[in-house]
């Protein structure tokens, strides 16, 4: 029987990398070719990077598809010096993979996650579920709960929403988000935009901007038309950036939080 030699709490390397084993079956595909098929992946957090990525034992990677990189971005990924170009399905993805300088991860290969960079793989799967944007952090939790709180929203002093049937979304490290029924939001005061974002915990969001001008940032309102099953309760509901609007809950005006989502007009 094959066992995973990595066990216990998260490990720390002298380079500042944090890593721990994952029990998930992870596969990565590009151009119709399975490049990674791993039952012993390792989650890796690089210094200063808030989201994890995966590294895989060499024996679970199609190393025959990797070539020494022609133009390696030496010094990125915590000082990595060994990079690979990926050749699969007649395509070449530059710097798609690399090894970390840490001795603890010397026998592992990491991959760019998203193809949006021009180097990542096309599709990633944990078990039979396709995963997007980046691996989900096992230390992060997202809960969508039905509520009867009285939530009111103003934008630039104008009332735009009033409901007693919100869904509250609690996500580790972020302010509570208040998802509101469309019938309780003045959506006529906003206009849809072409902006969209992807979240590995919630899905793909569509956005609206405020029509009223002023110093309100663009894309201040969003919705998940087809959320992932874990947060299905927010399907089609509307949420505002707490950082840019005034939200009152049960008669108490909330302070505007400052997060990495805070955007200047």
C-alpha cells in the first residue's frame, strides 16, 4: 500500500514557504491531455501570497511533456531557478511549471493554475469537481445563511435597497456580505457592465455600476447567477461592496471596512 509520507500540521521552510499535504485527488488537463494526476498533492503558500497553489510528486506528473524553460523568470516563486515549458496537444505553454528552492519540496513540481496568464493549464479538478481561479484553502470557510435581519443600503445618500429576507455570506477574512432579493433592490438605478470575476468558493459573478455619478466606484453591485452548490442560497441575489456603500442592519449603520477590495473611484 502506498502511503503519504507528509503528515501532521503545516510545515515551514527557511524560505518562508508554508506547505501541508492534501488528501484530494487532483488532476490538471490542457489541450485534451492529462498533465497531472495526483493523489498526493501538497498545498503550498508562498510568502506574501494569500491563496495557495498545488505542488505534485514528480511521479504523478507527465514530465515527458516538460522542457527546460527557454526564458525562465528566475527569482519568482520564492526564488525558484528551475522552470519548465509545457508542450501538449501541439501547444507550448511557457514557464508553466517550476520547482521550489526548498529541499523539503525538491521532489515536487508546481504548475500555474490559471490559463489567463497565458501559461496555466486549461482545467483543474478536485475529485470530480472542476475548480477555478486557484485551489480552495482548507483553512478558509464560506457559509451562506438565510436570515430575517432588516438590511437597508444607501449609495451616495440615496436609498437603493430594503429587505428583511437577506442571505448573509460569511467568508473567512472578509466582511459579512449581504445578498438581497432583486425585488428589494432598486436595480433600475444601476447598469450592467462587462466586468466579471471568478471565485473558487462561489463561482462567476456579474456586475452593475451606479448610474448616479459621484465618487462611487464602478462595479459596486454583483450577483452569482449560477453559484457553486456550497453557496447555492445566493443564486440570483444581489450584493454590494460594504467598502463603498452605506449598509444599515437592524437599525445600526455599519462602518465601511477597508480590505483589498477597497477601490478608489
